C-alpha cells in the first residue's frame, strides 16, 4: 500500500503539474519567443508525461497485486474458520459463509486500492489549491472550500449506501444459503414433489435480494450524479473566477491558462475523492460480515486429551432429541449393529457420535476407551473414530482422491474390493483415476454409496460407525458387502446403524433402538425367531 500510494501520488502530482506547466510555457513564450525556450518546454512536458505514464502503470500494478493477495488471504482465513473441527457460534448457514468467503472477502480487500487513490486524489487537490493560491489566494480558497463542501454532502449520502449495502449483502447471503440447501436436498424434494414449493421459496428470497440491490443501485446512482454535478459546479466556478480576475488584470494570461486547465483537470481527482466514501462504506459492510465468522467463538471448548488406542465405545444414558437415556457398549474389536425403528433416533445418535452436537449440549456421556468425549480433542476423536453418514459427500476429483483424500492410506485396493466398487473401477479405462464430478453427478446412487463406504474402510480407524451404508444397492450386492465389511473390520470396533438384514445377520449382536432406548439385544436370527415386531421392522 505504501509503494502504491507513493506511485499514485506521483501520478496525480504529474497530472496536476501538466496544466501548471502549460500556463508557465504560455507565460514565458509570450516573453521569450525563441526555439530554445520551445525545446525546453517540450522537454519538460515529455518528462511530466513520462512520469504520469510510468507511475500510473507501476502504481496500479502494485495495488492490484496487493488487492488480489489480500483477497486471497481473507478467503483462506474465512474458509479456515468454516472448516474448523469445532463449529463457530454463528447463525450463518454454509451458503452465507460461502458468500462471505468470496464476495465479501473481495470487497473488503478493495480498501487496499481505495486508500492510496484517496491519498493521491488529496495530493492532487492540495497541489492544485497551492498553485492557484500562488496566482490568486481567492482561487485556492475556492478549491479548498468547494472540496470540503462536496465531501460533506457526499459523506451524508454514503451512510445510506453503507446501510443499504449491508442489508443487500445479508439478503444475497440468505439466497446463497438456500441455493446450497436446495442442491443438497434436490433428490428428496423431487421424490415427494416438493421441488416446486422449494423453488417458490427461493424465488421469494431472491426477489427480496433483487429489490434491495435495486434500492442500493438507485442511491448509488443519485450519489454519483450528485458528485459529478458538484464537481462540475466547482470547476465552472474556478474557471469563471479566473476569467474575471484575468479580465480585471489581477492575473496574467499564463495564470489564466493554468487556472482553466486545473479547473478541468481537478474534476477527475475530485470524482475519485468523492467516490471513496462510498467504497469505504461498502468495504466496511463486507468487513463486518467477515468479522462475524472470524471472531465467532467455538460452540464448545473441546478437551486436549487423545483417545486410547483400540478401546471400546460406551454410550451412557444419553438424552438428545428423540434419545431418552440411551445406554449401550460396543466392546473393543466387536461388530455390533443397531436396528433403529425410528429414523430420527438413528440420526440423533449419529449426530452425537460425530461430535456435531457438543458434549455439553446433551445429557449423559459418550466414552471412547473409557475417556469421555468432553475430555478429548475433536481432531483426536475423529482420527480415532470415523462416523460415516448415509449422505456422505462425494467430491469433484477422481475415484482415488475420493477414497483416499490425503493419499496416505495403504488400504485403497482392499477398500475397493470390500465395498464392491470393483465394477465401477473396471468399467472405465482410467480405473481409480476416473474423473468424478461434484457430488458424484456422473455416478448412480448405489455407486456413490459404495464409494463412500470404500472411503470409510480405507481410513482404517480404530472405531467405525456406519449409518445405512447399503440402502441404495440390491440384495445380492448387500449380502456380499456385509461379509466383506466383517472381514475388513476384523479386530476393529465397528457399529452399524441399519435395517439391512444382511448387515444385521453379520453382526456379533443386534441392539434394537425403539422410542429412544434399547429395548432388546440378541443375534439377528434369535430376534427374528422370538420378536415379531423386529421381524416386521427388518424383514424384506
């Protein structure tokens, strides 16, 4: 910013010097009519023009590089906050955070260019005022008083622009959040015919954002028109005053030329000078939205301890959502299945285990290896226990990068075999390097589910929790996957929340989750033989 400010100030000083030089040339040309004086004048103008050209070129290059670098810095900072293991205490949705990490970061970094342009415009106005004062003090005072008056009027208008811009950015953020939610839930919405109603809701939110944008545009247009009109009035006043002074013989013809030239030139720095409050208010509005993310405290203060290697999973009288004192234990190396009669209860249990719900926000205790989650760091929990949801995201990239995002797993081939993703790999010439589109748009539902399962198996964590990992595959494939998962996870603690008969039959024991508590516990076949309700719930 300092280098850019110096260069842009030099540019504005050179621009201001041009009409001053013209006035001096006219003054001396009338006194000394020689070729030497003409050559010296041309040389002086060439130096000024070269200075103006080079200082503008390199000044804007420095400032735009700084602007781009700063925007990148803020985008990364906001993204890092959004990707923290512990969520921040904000009311912002993911779509709003996306808007803040892109548009607001860019608008905030614009201050890198705004400040140097503001300073350089001030330099131009001061140089012009001083030069005009040397000709006649009244001309200099006219520029100073006029500039102060213009900025005072525009400062009042810029406050309204700032308030309107903050509201516009908030509404655009809400529209972006709704788009993200719609994309995630598009298939379920189509399934029950809710896509038209959802689109109607989005249209309303987007219309509100459009109306606010039009309001801001109107105010900005009035601001720009007022600034241009006031600048033109000031330039005209300087020209007319200089003409009157020249007519009265108080200034020379050269000084008149200088005054008229400066009056025309001063419109540009005054325009830049008067535009700056508007850009400052817009940048400030964006900075305030970024501060919501960057300064937000985490929803919980996680512990610092790490889970013990191996270990069991103990859920002790957990109360959250539909869970009413849920209690069970999965021993180290055990393969246990939970048959949840209510899908909501399964979702609540998964949220608790995935630490999406802070330990202090639910009753009871969850322990890994005998240590409560509240005492453990979130990074340590997730490195030790992987909770793979039924709707796990598929990322743009390749099959390989989706299975092993960090490129550190040595079990990619085994995970592909266990999840029966082999047919997808064999189907394409690129194999594991086959390109996958965002959200797995070029894969079927069953292929996406098997890809997600392969990723979970390749992670090879001490504790693995799977939520409905085979709902989108056929019965034969489901049988094979169940056997493969048991083999792949032998000796590792595994909990599967499912209604799949194949996975339930493969488990060491089955826990029945009904009405928020465990109501039965046995093998799948014993439960089928003695529990009619269980048979009705899981038989296909």
